[in-house]
C-alpha cells in the first residue's frame, strides 16, 4: 500500500511540474524575482532577497527560481558555494506577452478598449497621447 501511495504522490508531483511548465507567463512572485535579475543582470539568492520589497525566505526564492528555470526564464551557474542566477528572457518579450494576454483576456483582443479604459481611469494624459501619436507616425513611416 505504501509503495502505491508513494507512486501516486510521485506521479502527482510530475503532473504539477508539467502543468507549471505549460503555464503561460510568470506569477506575481516570479515577476518580482525576474525584475531584480533584469536590474542586477545576475544575482545570488541573498542578493535577490535584499532587493525584494517584501521579505521572502531564501528557500522560497530558491524554489521559485527553480520553477522559473524549468519554465525557461532564468539560468544559473555555481560560483563557489552559491548559485548565481541570470535572466535568459528579455524584459521586452515578457512585457509584450503579458500585454497581449491582458488585451485578449480583459478586453476581448481590442487594444482600443484598453486605451479607452486608460483614458477613462485617467491613467493616460494628453502628453502620453501625443507621445503615442508620434510613435505611431514613426511606425507608419511618418504619415498620419
């Protein structure tokens, strides 16, 4: 009976790990860690811990970093007794992916609805709109 229970637990852990790998994007905690790595370029668990706004135990950070490594967001190498972690995915790529996800899930795929919400909630002002308009002109090759 113990062997069967152990096998079931092991299989469930494997399923959870695979589900984690299939999960799109980063969790809030993972995002906090990768932001530190983007700023620092590389860091140990202790360095990450010191930069986080909310205190996390080192073991929690290690677990999250392992998950992020399994997902393909970070890598590490051993330097002395410590692991040094580096991001292997660009910040812009994560931002683009998150934005597409938000637009799809919350705004039915409509960028216009997202922008309208930002205007209505006063998260964007006329200066922001002018800068966006200029970027759009540049993207279109100078035509308006």
